C-alpha cells in the first residue's frame, strides 16, 4: 500500500515536468518546442516513465547550449526522474543545482521535498515543501507530499524500557 502511494506521488512529480521557466504565475506551464530537442525528448521520456532514457536525453540537452531558465527546469526534471527511481541523493543534488539558478521554481522545491521524504528527513522535506507552497499554494504535488509527510511524521510511537 505505502509503495503504491509513493509510486503515485513519484508519477505525479514526473507528470508536472516542465522544462521552461515559469513566465507569469507559479502555476503557468510553458513547454518550449524548438530550442533544444534533447530537453524536450528527455521530459517526454521521463513523463512516460522511461527514466533512464529521460535522464540520458536531458543530460545530452544540458551539454548543448541552454538558457538559464531551461537549464534550471532540466535540472529539476533530472531531480524528479531520480526521485521517481528511488535515488534521493542524486535527486537532491539536481534540485539544489536547479534552485541555485532559479529560486522561484516550486517544482524543484517540491521534488527535493519528496527526495528528502524518501530519506526520512522530514524536517528538510517540510521546509522545502513550505517554500514550494508559498510559490504555488494550489499545486497538487504540494498537497500530496504534505499529506505523506504528515502521515509519516505524525504516526504514534512508543518507548519501551528494559527491565532487569
């Protein structure tokens, strides 16, 4: 059951891929068609669940000339792909690079939050998620990850003492 929920969130992260910087509002989604075919093909492959192909194509696209906005979005896409594959350390690295370029990309914060969640680092996950929510409060992914963090971090626990 928990694995299914995680897979659902991973696919939701991937479904929200966008490799162009948001133009007007945090919820706007612009996918450019002509500038860098590798970035476009990489995003399509990741959306389709072909993470290895998506990572390969996106990496090729990053090696070509890319504007800072496209570069930030592509790095966020790599983050989403690695998080979906269950590789949170790689995901965090890519999201951090994306945020360093464009610190208003809610997807990068949301993706990094999910990667921290996968590592059980709920404080960091909640912090990134709060930033994502400030930028895009109605994003479905933000609400899903918030529910997952709350569910996991609010589980009751007990302390058992040893008797000798």
